């Protein structure tokens, strides 16, 4: 049996692309199963409830030497902890490439807005007799993944192809008002209740290292209610300091992105991190919260600037 896994701290794109790819390969006669590397966030839970689909099970441990397919990630630090004992046979992704393998493998990486777009292409471009068929439920899940990752086509990671694919998917999914659906998703994601501060930081958290640096941690909250993050500013900063120390990081940040207003706010663990960010982005400082207008993508607008700074 082959395993399909998305990245840690899973989001809607990683879960839906993995699950629908399981269907695609199963229809092709392969024995595969998709798993989640962590608990689903509230947006993803909302999507699965809405379409009445069972979400993939959570996996903590994959047996040594198992064959795995990585969905929506390719960096070891974003994957399962024992990735080095596993046999990666395929990667489908839309992030920067940072992997080394010991043998040739299947890789499908494209600069599209979501991994769900890539999976959708596999169905939509097939068109041969016996090609896998995309069900209404799966078209809905793929559409949700695209909407989530592109923030309903607002993110600069969005391409015309993502929009075209979404339109074709909705011919099958038949979601009446896509914009309303996207709002429901974003509101579900923003509804965090009294979640513990460390869980909040790690909800959509990724570490990146650059040439010659230790890891940097970047937590991300995409929200329609940014005040929720602002109100917890002090405890978030205190926890960032702790995480920086505990995880031996070079820097620790927590970004708050107002999806609808397309505003970017960032909290920094300490003065050193704040100075670096200020040097790189020249943000406004609003009471210790750094602010940039019209910036909404960690992947396309934040990480590459850090990478250029350290590697060029
Ligand atoms: Mn993605």
C-alpha cells in the first residue's frame, strides 16, 4: 500500500489534494491511502461537513520503507518526522523546490495557485476511455482547495489557469454562489474560539532555512477578524520568544493577513527579528505590529525576500 500525505499543520489544499489524488489513483487500480499529518483546521472541517465527505485519518507514524507520495510540499522539514526512513516515489506540489532523492521519481511541480489545481488538471486533461472520473464531491473539494490557497483568487500566486480550472470544476460541483461559499470558508477559518496561543501560532506554521542560517519559523493566520490576533498580541509575542528558544530558531514570526482587505501584519519574537524584517520590507510600525498594505502571500512575497537576502 502506498501512502499519500500532505504537509504538517494541514490546510484545506493539502488535505483535499491528497484525498482526491487517492481517488484518482484508486480509479487507476493502485492501492493507495491518503492521510493527514495533523488535525484539520476549522476551514477544512467546514468544507468536509458541507459536502458530507469523510476527511482523511490522522497519521503519526508511517512504517519504515513504505512508499509515499508527497502532496503540496517537498521540503523534509514540512513532512512526516521519519521521512528519511520512507521511500518517496512521487511529489505533486506548487512550492519552491528543495528536495534531494537517491533515485529518479515522478515529480509534478507547477507554479499554480494550489495543489488542487494540479490534481484537477489530471482529471480534466485525461479524456481517454477508462480515464478516472471526477465526482461532484471531489470537484467540490478541489474547488475548496483552490479557493483556500488563492484566498478566492486574491493571492498573487493565482494564475489565469487556476481561474479556468475553478470554472470547469464548478460545472461539476455546481456551487451556486462561489463568492459566498468562499466567505463561509474564511469565516470558519477565522472562528478560533479560545484556542491556546501555541496552537494558534502553529495552526499554519512552517519553518524555512536559508543558506547558512538556522531555521526561521513563520506562523500564519489568514483571517476575516484580524482584531482576534491583535487582542492576543502580547501573549503571541511571549510565546514566539519561547518557541524561538525551544526550537533553536534564528527568527520567529507570526503573520496576520486580513483576507478581505488584503492587509499584512506581522509580530516578531524580539528586536533582532523585528529589525531584520524592517530592513527587508520597510513596513510601518503600528504599536509594535509591523504593517504592509497589499501583501498577502507568505510563499510568494515573504519567503523569497528572506531567501534572496541570505543567498544572494
Ligand atoms: Mn498548497
